C-alpha cells in the first residue's frame, strides 16, 4: 500500500515523534510510505526525526511554509505531491495539516485516495473550528486512545475508532550513562528521584504539562525527593524562577531537552505527569514499558495506565499531587516491583508494529486497496 502522512512539521513533540515511528513501522511492514510536512524541520529534534526517516527509506517532502503568505500555497503543493505519489491513503495529523489535506483533496478529480486523520489529544479552539468545518470529509477518524472519545468533540459523520499510540521498543535501550546518571545529577541513593518529561508550553496562561503544580507540590513534600525536569520551551525560565521563589530550587534539576530519555527513565524511581491537557503521552508509555511507576493526573488520556503501579492526582491540585508524591516515597520498593511486573503487559499493548498493523487495517476497511489508488495528477 502507498501512504502519505501529512504533518505540520518535524520538531520536539509527542505527535511528531509518533508519526515518524508509525511511518517507519509501516515501511518495515513493506509498504511505501511518504511524509509531507508543510513547515519542514524546525529544531534539533526535527533533524533527528528526519534522519530516522531517511535511514528507514521513508521519503520526506516539505513545503517549508512558515509564513502565513506561504501557507496559502500549501494545499496546492500537497495536491501535486498526491498526484505524483498516487497513494491509496492520505493520513493527516494535527489541526492545520487536517485542513490543508482536505483542501488539497478538493483540488483533485475523482477517484481520490482514502482520507484519514488521527486526533492526538484534546481539541483546542482552532481545532474545534476545523473539526466543525471539515465535518464529514474524512473516511476514518482515529482517536489516539480509547478514553479520548470523539463523542465529546462532536460527530464528524466519518467512521470513528480508537488506536492506542505506540513506540518503537528498540528505542528503549539504555546506555552505560544511565548507571551514573543519579550521581551526575547529585541525587543520593536514599532520595526518591522523580522525572518529569515535557515541554514548557503555555495554554491560556497555564503550563500545559503542569510543571508549576509540581513545583508548588514540592513545598508540601517532607520526604527526600528530587525532581528532574527534562524538556524546554518558552515557560522554562519562569518555572526556574518559580522554584527559586518557592524555596525548592535545590530539589529541582532543569536539564533541558534530552536525547536519551530512556537513560533518564531508567535512572528514575518514578515518572510524574501532572498535565492539564494531554493526549496519549509517549513519555508515559516509555516509562511504563521500562517498568517505572507513574504519577499522573485524572485526565482521560491516562486511563490506559490505571493500575497498582500508577498513582493518580487531581489535575491542577497542588495538595493532591503532594500527597501522591509522599505516597510514592513511602511505597517506593513495592511500586517498583509492581511496575516491573506490569512491564511486559505495556510492551505488548504499545508496540508500534501492532499499532501500525491496526492502522493498515483501518485504511483497508475505509476502502483503500493494497494497490496504489488511481488518482490523476493534480493540475
């Protein structure tokens, strides 16, 4: 089957990492896979993702449209790319890419490829608008987790289903650096090392990943705990100032964006995700697949991790998160044993190869043939 994935850009982000992993997994299953990004590579993480695609023989075509005026040409550029590749499926990810893909399909004569989208998380204002405007254009709409039901976003008229995000399990290999990482971070063996992975971004003035809640919760924690913040973004400096103002900067390590998250997860005792908004978190998947306990918020996105190795706090609640951290410190050994016992379950559930097969089944059920769709070239 010939497939084109349409994405905003290649950059540091969960959806971007997932789409690249999915494209590579589909290519390994002997399908011809292409990726179109309208904005291209935006940062170092994007360069890494582009290199992964190249090694897997997945072609990446970009319009390099980063200014508003340039974006006006994107639908026609996607249409030309579809005409050249002649795919059976066009699979769009994220709001802007969905809009551009729909407009591109409107420029093509029939018959057209099957059009699929994946909703990667809670839909914000612009997303709600596009969801309404584009209602009924997609042959399949996929939620990235069963708990993130499309019903609360409104029916699109297209067939809906849920497919859990996945990860490439071979990327979970740790290096020798993991062994000495605790000491390098200045964390004593008796301390609980909590890892937070996420970008420092804001939505309506609040951190999306809840780092401010985590910093404030530390003021309530009496146990020996150190939190490592792995990530970067526009709110990082403000969060460091917040930790200093709250008197907990000495219990925090802001390490920026890291390439080897598996090493940091392996060195940690627990991974905390105090998110206010979340899709099916790849960081949480990686932690569960490496046998680490989780502290998450009561968002629907974290429902797949419910169990004895996961502690749940109320989203936005400093007191609830502080209590969960104290509970993790008090039950450190038992949580570690339980998380390791659950590791095989999560690896089977979130294997990207299984995820890729489910998407291929979804394409076929939507009408895509294994042979390329007979789409004429766009004018």
